[in-house]
C-alpha cells in the first residue's frame, strides 16, 4: 500500500465511512497519493536541509518577526521539519503553541468530524527534536501532541503555520483528509496570519478544491516564499 493509501485507510477506519465516488474527492485522493510517493523518495539529508531552509525563510516574514505567539505543528515523518523554526522562535522570546486534537483520537466513539484542533503552549526545552521534548507524547495516528497543557485562546495566536499534503500557487490547500485544519481555519475567533509550509515538491500548479476549502495568503517552502496578491500568486525565489 502506498503512503497515501495508508493515510486514506486510517481516515476511513476512524470515520467508519468509505470514500464517496465523487470526482473532486477522487481527484483529491489521487493527488494525495502522488504527493506521498514524491515525499517518500526524499532522503534524510534533504529532509534535514529543508527544515533548516524553511526556518530561514519564515524568519524573513514580517508577520513572523512581529508575532508574540506562533502556532506550529509537530511534524510527522513525511512532513517538513518545523523543529528548527520552533527553536528559533524560542530564541527570540516568542511563545510557541502546537495543535492538540480534542476529544482524543483514541476515543473511538467520536468521528473525525466531531473533533477539533485546540492550541496549547509548548514549553521551551533543549531537545534534539519534537519527539524528544519531555512534554510531547505520540497520540493516535502517530500525531505528536502535548497532552497535559491547558488550552490557549485562539484569539491569542498571531501566526499559524498550516501543514498541507499539497498546495497550489493560488493558495488552495489540500490537507490529508481529516478536515482538522479546515475546521480550525474557519473559526471566527482566529485572526492570525496563516502560512502554509511544506517541501517544494508539495507546491503544484493546481489542486482540486471544494466550496468549503479556504485559500491561504502565504506559502513558504524550503525553496521559496509565495504570497497571494489581487491577481494571484507572487514569488520570492531562493
């Protein structure tokens, strides 16, 4: 089974619902699988250097430099490494929040659509990586979380780093299929600047979207910064 196929199986198992034979949903599934194959081919050195390059590019953003509280996800194995950026943010005296899924994914009585992202503060620690942080624990679906921290008000977030499976140059983002970030980004109390981050391989010419998908204004990869203007995307190259 391909990495994308495994993710689809996990989502179907958690929801108890098979994927609908809808053309848009099928196109999304095909795109997820294709990107998963590309990401699986990336070697350890490329992954390490990409995380460092991402941190350097994020440091260039005015919204990041001015932020007091940033929210960054704790990267899964196939995601670009956010840990170098998190360490930089701490060195600048910034607060770093991370997402936690509530109710916990281990609660089998709740479907994915009944769960939501809650931001919690990640205490500063001199750890080699997210998995080595003393407050971090692996949850269901191998998602790293901080289980014991109290929730942080969404309105306190100044910048949110948003993961993706793929994103296009118009800011249309394709997630992994659980809908957690789609629901989080739709919150009316979220006033933070939104930045989608990923590997350069995750930026496509177009991704399939539906009416409920919300575009984002900024994309940052290890290769470039893409900002959306009135007529589409602008590019700041490497």
